[in-house]
């Protein structure tokens, strides 16, 4: 895990211009979402709303847009050694758009699956958050955890899709699956470590966020906008870091398989 974090931090610095643009766009998207709130996923009685679910998928895809260039340059950096804007332009606009289209399709699939999971298990999740889980709810949540693990395993098997697009200019399902099968344990362990590391990282930055918000409030910015801006910026950076880490793992697996 240490080398993944080291590589991720190095790539974040080397692609700092693109990361900064991605973070700025994420802050702007967060601001737009704050001034133009859509239908809530849950109504006042805690019942899930179909319109709210669709809105959630749409916003998940919108938030992913600034992260796709970060994933692209991270793939190029690991696979070809080019960094920053040079990596962005290495395959031309057509290569970037092809990669972006494939990644956005993956994002939509993940968003739909995540939303469906919430729709199915939302009542059990609410009971769990309130500390009132009965035996049947616990059984359903256990089944949901197994389903989530299977989806994660599928993600591990197919995650080298981006590396294949960058290296070959096309995506063959069988070839991607072959890489996933060959490096499954390698990928599973490292991606699970990344998933477990991100909540720790989020907890570590909370005190820093509080200090930055306090500074902005002291210079005259209202507390609510200051918190929105700072939290959006910090979580955008964490999102970029997560994308870089995942890109490093999948690209290293691709190189091992080849």
C-alpha cells in the first residue's frame, strides 16, 4: 500500500495543473447544486423517490466529469511516463474522448447500481442508522453486503478497461477480463486497501478543513458559503487522489499481465 500512496502523491504533484482545474470545477458544481437543489432521494417520511433516484444518478455523473481527465493523465503517466498536460495531449483529442466515453459509461453503471442498492435497502439502512435492526433486516443487509462484494469483484475483473484503451486504442471485453483474472488477487487486495484508506484520509483532513473555514470566516466570509467551498475543495482533492490511486493499481496490473 505504501508504494501506491507514494506513486499517487507523485502523480498528483506532476499533474497538479489538471488536478487544480478538476478541483475548481468540482467546487463550481457543488455551488450549482447548492443554489439549484433537485428532488430529494428520500421524502419527508423516509420513502425513496424515483425522481430523486434519477436526479442522484445524473448528479453522480456530473461530479465525475472533472475526474475523468485526472484518470486519463494518471493512466498515461504510469503506462507511458508522460505527465501533466503533455499526457493529456499524447493521444490527441480523439483518444481523450474515447477514454472519456468509456469511463462515463462505467460511471453511469456504478451510479445506477449504487442507487438501486439504496432503493432496495434504504429502509434497512435507516433502521441500522437508528440502531433498530431486527433479524430479518440484518439478514437482508447481509445479503446486500454479499451483493456489494460481488459487484466489487466484477469491478476488479473489468477495471483494466481504461489501461487497454490507452495502450491499444480499443477495448476488447475478453482481453480485459483476462487481465482481471490473471491479476485478480493482486488487484483485489490493493483496491480493498484503497477503499479502506480513503475514510481514514477523510477523517484526517477534517481538522484542517475546520481551520481553513475558521480563517475564511475571520476574513469576513459567511460560515455556510465558507464551509461549502472548503469542503467541496477538500473532497474534490480526495476524489482526485482516489482516482489516481485506482489508476495506478490497474495500470500496474496491466503492465504485470503484459
